[in-house]
C-alpha cells in the first residue's frame, strides 16, 4: 500500500529510492526517500536527509538548465517532494563522460578501446580528461541491469528515432557543459552524469533528477592535476564511496552475498557526505527539515490544486 492516497491518483510505484504517484495520468508526484541503493540493491538502513539533499539539488539544477531544454518539474512543495509532468520515457539513458573513470576506466583497463561505439584514445590514465566529452548510452532496463548500447544500435531499434536521438544527444552535451560550468564555480569538476528524457506529444522533456550525487560524479578541482601526476586517487563527491565500502566488505550485489552491517557511525558519515556535496555544489548552508507525513501530504494536495487550476 502507498504511504499516501492522493486526490486523482491513478497509479503508485515504489522505486529503489523514490515513491512515485501518478495523478490523472498527467502528473507525477515523486517523493525522494532516505533509502539508498547500490549495485541495484536497496541497502537496509535509511540515510538521514538524503532525500531532501537529492530533491533540492535536482530542483536547483533543473531550474539552472531550463533554458537549454524543457523539463518535467513544476513544483517542489516540500523538501523531499517534486511534482511535474508525466512523460512517456525514451528507453535510453544518456551517460555523458568528461573523464576516464568508473565503468569507462574498467573497460579501458581491460584493454578495450571501444565503448558504446565510441573509440577511446590510447595513452590515457584513470581519471584523465577525454579530449571532448563522450556519450556512452545505455538501455533503460525495467528490471535488472542497464546495458551498454551504441548510437547506431539505438537508431536501428524502436527505442528512439534518429531525429529524437539527435535532439537528446545535443541536449545532453549542452546540459553537461552547463553542469561543468556550475561545478567549476564551486571548485568542482563534473566528471560524468546521466540524463533521462521523455516525450509529451512530439516535444522532448528532460526527466528525473540531474547533477545529483546519485546520478553524477564530482572531483575536487583543487589539486586535481597534482593527484593525476602523482598517480593518486582523486578526491571526489559522489555515491562512489558507498560502493567502495561495499566492495571492501565483499558485496557487489551478486547472488549469495550479504550486505555488510551498516553501523550508526557509518550512516552518519554517509549523511554528512551528502550534505557536504549539497553545500559545496549549491553554495548554501543545508537546512535539515523534519518530514511529517500529514504535513507533507497537505502540501502536495495544495500544490496539485494550484497546478490543476493553472492548467485548466
């Protein structure tokens, strides 16, 4: 059962970290929970204020990029709630990479020089910048893991038309450039990120969250070159540190593996790292807000009334 029953509700879906309500098949109410996932597994403990951090960063970034392409967001009536237009999702995630890290580095280190149809230059070290940002799309799986796919393969499938792909490719590179610009002003490097798009009629919209620590990786700019030259790990702000901790404790979401115990101190560390990224990226002090279910529900109902009133 969903935590709320909202007026006009036509569907409810509980994802890995968000609860999503469909209203009259036209609007989505997304509630960012404090759940955390890694390796496609929801970890057993909640992370205080994580939902608020993600929701507020996403709202900030969507507002800062709406001149590039239309996006789904209409209102954020509560710290962890976003209301927006329901789009028909394009079944492709646009992953933009400015640096050779993560999955791209693992592919490169294994000796491969082609990723999603993109030829990777020789002689790169982990975390080096690509000559220009690259797009390595993946299919948006309804279940299980997303799969790498090339632009050419996408256009051959019914996933996205050639025209729509050209548009979302252009949007993705422009959004990434804006994200890098915002990050640079805060002493950060936007390393890689993903974008999801959908359609309402013939118009393409940017969906979901953007430039958050769950969908993106950031390095600290200060000392980046020095760390690269010394072969040191880059100082970063993202969810990667949670994945690294899980790997160190022999968990990668594989069958038979058990999630290691998440003690109170570690949960506080994760929470503080999320808050650190918010403050660093947005340039404002994070103000934690307690979430009271009944109050949140009333704020959502009032916001929905206002949206419906303005669209009628």
